[in-house]
C-alpha cells in the first residue's frame, strides 16, 4: 500500500488544442489523485463557462470565440461515481483586461496552460446528488 500520508504535488504543462477541463481531469486520474486542489494559469483560444441558475437548477453557458488569458483557474478533486472528478472555476481576461468568470465547462481550448496539483491525503470526499439544490455535493 502506498504512503497516503505523503501528499504529492505536480506542475504540468498542458498541450495546445486540448480541452482544458478534460486535460486537467486526465492528469488527475492517471496519477490516481482522489482528493486535492488544482490551479492553472495560461491562455485559451476559446472558452465555455457556466453560471448556475439556482432557481431553475440548471447551468446557463456562455461561449467565447476569442483568445483569452487564464487569470486564474482553481478547483478541487473529489470522488463522483467512484472516479476522481475535478470541479473548477475560471477567470478569463480579454485584450483590454476585462474579465469573465464562471464554472469551467468542456469547450474551453488550451493555447498554453500550466497546471498545479496538490494532493490531499486522508478520507475521500464523495459527491452525491442533492435534489434540493440540483447539484452533486459533498
Ligand atoms: Zn462550479
């Protein structure tokens, strides 16, 4: 059995053209990281971010067909349906410095991204669907 008290950290350069949330999830899953936090900076060639409509319990998405800076992307790693799952939010800036932000969705394409992963040992965090809020939560 591996030493679960020794938390690992990683700095990883992600590939151009790949989907940001899919790549982060891939890097997490291939290292078997079940709990932790992630951060990333870099730039994207297009983006899709979500806003959760709390009344109607659904995500509303906005797509950006433009080049944007990743001012900050941060998130966490926990377990959903037996698999490590990354939940991340992102702040993106345009040429003038105006920022947009929200829930990081598939459809955000990497131009360049530097990913930091911090593993956290101990008991797993399990996501379960909560009907009242319409989300999978801890
Ligand atoms: Zn979110």
